[in-house]
């Protein structure tokens, strides 16, 4: 049975307990991070495969429609494929223009305004 201990011993014991607790939490977080990393890697690979097969399927669908239209209208399929290509380039350019126009739209404007007000209040400019 241990006798009465001093304040220094109790404080050192408390610090040691906090250290063990932090170490346990770190080990648990590391284990969960590894598990999450493996899960997200697997999901990323599956998403990449899905996107690959989606793109390949889309390409085959466009070729099928080009050959079908060539058969129905008795036109060379290469010209129909050229028209599809031009149509896709026009769509890509339209998307690019829309992205460029929205690129400069400020984001988090309400948050930025609130932080500016808070900083001004801390500087003594005005109370929030």
C-alpha cells in the first residue's frame, strides 16, 4: 500500500496519464487513417474504372450513331463523325467560356466579411 504522495508526484502522474491518453488516441487515429486510406484508394480506383468504361461506352455509342445515320441517310460515316467532333468541340468551348466567366466569382464572401468585422472589432475599430 502506497503512502501519501506529494503534489509533485501527483502532477507528474497526471501528466504521465495525459501522455498515455494522447498516445492511445494517436495510435487509434493512425489505425483509422490507414483503414480510411485503403478504403479511399479502393474507391478512387473503382471510380477511375467507372469513368474509363463510361468514356469508352460513350465513344462506342457515338460511333454507333454515326454508322446508323450513315446507313439511313446513305452518307459516308466519316463525315457524320466529323460533324459529331465539331459538335463536341463547340460544347467544350461553351463549357470553357462558362467556367472562365464564373472563375472570378468571389467565394466565401459572407465569411470573409464576418472575419473582417471581427478583426476590426479586435483592433478597436468598432465592437461587433
